[in-house]
C-alpha cells in the first residue's frame, strides 16, 4: 500500500509540475490508475487531487479559449462614423457654396478721368472772352449779390482779339498793340507797367520774356514771380525805375498790388497766357491754386478798369 500511495503521489506531483510548465498532459492514464485503486483506502484519499486537474483547465486551453473569443467576436466596422464624416464634408462644402453665393462680387472701381486723360483725347481749342466771363461769374456767384454780379460782366469792347493758336507771343502783341512804340514813350510812371502778361509758372515767365525780343524794342521788362525773389526786392525795383512790361504769376502780382509796389491806373493791356498747357496738359485755369490767384488779381481793380474802358484784355 505504501508503494502504491508513493507512486500516486509522485504521479500527481509530476502532473502538477507539467501543468505549471504548460505541457500537454493526458488525463486517461492517471484516471485509469485511480479507478483501479478505488477499492483501496488510498484511492479514496486520492479523489481530491484527482479532480484538481479536471477542474482547472491548462493555460493553453485558457489561451485557446481567449483566442477563440477574440476570433469569434467580429470587430464592428465604424460605418456610422465614416458616414458622419462624409455628411459633414458635404455640409461644409454646401455652406461654403452658400457663403460664396451670398457674398457679392467686388466691383472694380473705375478710375476717374483726369484732366490729362480728357485733354489727351481731345483737340485743343483756343480760349475766348466767353470762357473768361463764365469763369468769373461761376466763381463769384455765391459770394456776390445780383447787382454786383452784373457789374462783373464785361462787354465785348473790353476784349481784343484772342490768339487762334497760330501766333507767337511777339506776333500776337504786334496785332493787338500796333502802336506800341508810341505807348512805350508815353509811359513815364514808376511802380507800374503798361503791359501786364500773366502766366502760371516761373519757368513759363522766363520762356515768355525770351519771346518778347522782337516786340519790346527799347521797353524794359521785369519778371515778377515768387521763385528765389522776395517781394520787397521786387517792390524796390518797381519804385526805382520805369518798367514798361511786367511778366509774372498771379500770386506774386496780387502780393505786389497789396503792398502798393505795383499800381494799376497806368495799365493799358492785360494778356492772359490762357492756351498754354504744362506737362500734364493743364491750362492756367485748370490748376486750382493758380485759378484762385488769377480771379483774386482780376477782382483787385483790373475788372473795374476794363468796365471803364481803360484796360483791354487778350487771351494768348
């Protein structure tokens, strides 16, 4: 009996060691040995260790079950999330299209035509007395009463013939003032001129003075502009000698009249450089600052002399 019990115990120990080591142990042989020894008391004592390997499954069986459970349970395909993402993309595209339809397209702003653009495509037209009249009335219509505006209107007799764009300055002056030699000799007053030529810029003043060589004769010419020359210096020049012809800009001429460096009673001819255009194709009256100074100059006594018949106006 002792031998049988020792064999059974050794067998059980071997099974337990094999089970812990993860080996595949067959259960038929030990169970059969135990059934043969049922009648013996040792068999009754060894029932408990016999049931232990049957009740507890081997680790491989457990792993097999786990693998089967993993294989048997199918992985759910996330169709809903894919559909959701697709629908969200479509919705986002529709929103973008709706926003694109709602937003109005920005209209390209048309560039405003400048004086240069307009004049570049049009033929130059010579100035006329009507142009000067309309300019004066348009400027003073909100500043003067009806009676005062009537006084600003000039008759046709106040004007000499306008330049038709075929004359040089000398030829034009000879036409409007054929008796210049006599007029020149009769003028002896200082701080005044007999002929006043008004233009828009200092460089144009110098250019016009050069064109006077065939007309002026023995007359003395003075340039009257603000560039590099102080008003006080020009006042002294006018007061110290007799000047027959003055060529200048409207701003400086107005300043000289205000300082009494230039008096208007001896004035006989006023010539406006009306048709000349600068690099931007602007006339004297197209530049706001020059136009304002010109109208101020005319209102300082020249228009009054025209109405009285003392001053003749010409548009060159």
